């Protein structure tokens, strides 16, 4: 659950920065968000979740 909340915050910040700095239109952001919701409901959704979990554990294991 923590990873999901962190991902939502991360993508929210990225979306906000793209909106403010690079001219992302609200309609484009809405289409991307809807695409993400529909993609999560498909057969590839669990694979994407597993991949993001592996990436988070990889990044979490990096010692600075």
C-alpha cells in the first residue's frame, strides 16, 4: 500500500510539473489518467504492478 501511495504522489508531482512547465494540457492529462485506469483493468495490469514493485525494491536497495 505504501508503494501505491508513493507512486500516486510521484506521478502526481510529475504531472503537475509537466502541466506547469511544459504546457501539458488538462485534456491530455485526463486522457493519460483514463488510459492508466483502463490499462490496470486488463490482463497486463498485474505484470505492470509486479514490475513497478521490483523497480521500487531495486531502488530501495541502493545505498548512497
